[in-house]
């Protein structure tokens, strides 16, 4: 197991050149993201789940009843032990051959058995009241977390200049606001993961499970290797449209069709703008400091020729590049203890050759 973990957390894959996990340990001068911080998400996820239950019971449900949304579910199927056993243990959608066998066994006509299975399947669907309460909870959370994200990010330099996401990376200190934002988002998606197994199962159970798992993985790994600045921008972009979708669902459940149409149009506009416009066009600029392997080898070859080595700390501004690659980040240490002026001129010339 130790060998597998060492292979998985290989520093050459997760961290820039010449940086180790030991370099990112907390010191008296600075605090960096630590993997142990993420354990806090589990109790907080349970707390969020309990808050959701209280919210739906004492806030969302009265609002739904005030909008004349009733708790009446679909018509319940007539109790029948034989059909119930087939439904729970064998199939929820019996074929024609099985229907004929059940018809002879129960002395029912085939249409009555089909009706029973349809009603029994509908029983497992959540009522409109339940769906409204769930959407209102999600709307409230998305509204809060998006508002918090905007208020936090507008005070940060990397919102206005995405190159700041990589300035002095990975030696970027962890602030309390950034830590809170990350842990809150991670805890919420863990709570959604847990609640899937307690809520009524739906058709998209597997799809949503994979979605939550992918989201949790991205948040976790971006935090551990201190790509949190980029992560905050991505999370805020994705939260922008989610609240509008839940608002459209709430209007639909309340049978406010005009409001539902308006909310859905707003959702479509924001979704297309943020996820299909800003995200693919703006976010690649966040990674324009990444070098591909060929560029990295040129830098390393030059350093070997000049017998100079980059110090592990501290690191200077990241050298910008014109295109995104898939390797590590190069940091130029502008310190004459390691580079002479002639060395720096050679590095700059080589960078210009590579980037142009």
C-alpha cells in the first residue's frame, strides 16, 4: 500500500520542477493547503445534511404549502404479496411472458397487472412537495455560496488577472476565506453524495453519483497541490447557473409557468455564457504559464550546461508562455546568488526562443 501511495502522489506529476511535498509544509511565516484539512469536510457534510432536513421541514415545506403544493403523491397500487415480490426481487418491468404467467397465477387480466406495476413504479417517485423542498434547499445554498464566492473573489488579484493564479506557484499562502470557500463546497458535494442513498432513488442516480464523485475529486486534488486560486474561479463560474435552474424547477412545481419560462431562459443564457463562453475562453489563459515536455527539456538542458540549479524556495514570478501544455511550471529565480546577469540574459533569450 505504501508503494502505491508513493506512486500515486509522485511529486514529478503533482508539483512543479524542483518542488517536493516537504516544501509545502506549514511554517510560522505561511500556511499552505494540507491534505489533512479535508477531513473537516466529513463532519461538516453531515452537519449540512442535518441543516437540510431542518430547512426542508420548517422553511421549505411551509413555503410549498403556501403555494398550494400538496403532499399528495401518485395513486398507490393495491397491496399484493406476489406482485410485490416480483417487483422488488425480479423486475419492475415484466415482459409479456411473465405477465401471462402472473395473470394465470392470480386470475387477473394482463391489463390489470400492467396497471399495478405502473402504479407501483410511480409510488417510488418523489411527490411534488418533496421535489419543491429539495430544489428550494439547493437554490438557497447555491445562492449563498455564489454570493460568497463573488464577494471573496472581487477582492483577489487573480480574478482580474488570471496570471496571478500562477505567480509564485506553488508557494501561495492559504487564506482563511479561501480555505472556508473550498471546505464549504467540498462538504456540500459530500452531503449530496450521502443523501443520494437516503433519498428516493431516481433514474439519474448513477449519472449524478459519477458527477458528484468527479466534482469531489477535482476539488480535493486542486486543493492538495495548491491550485486553489484556479479552483475558486472554476467553482464560482459553475455555481452561477445552478441557482437559476433550481429556481426554474421551483416555479414549475408551483405551476407558475411564466416565471418558470423566465427563469429557464435566464438559466440558459447564464449557462451558455459561463460554461460554454467564459470558461473555455477565459480559463485557458489561467494555464498559459504551463510548459510542454519539449520546452521543459530545453530549459533543463540549458541549466545543465551552465551548471546552475534552481533553489527549492523561494520562487519568483512564473515565466509566461504563449501556449498551454501538459507538463510542469518553470519559475525563474531572479537572484544573483544562483544566476549571474549573463545567465539571466541567456535564460530570457531561450524563453523568447521557445515562446515565440
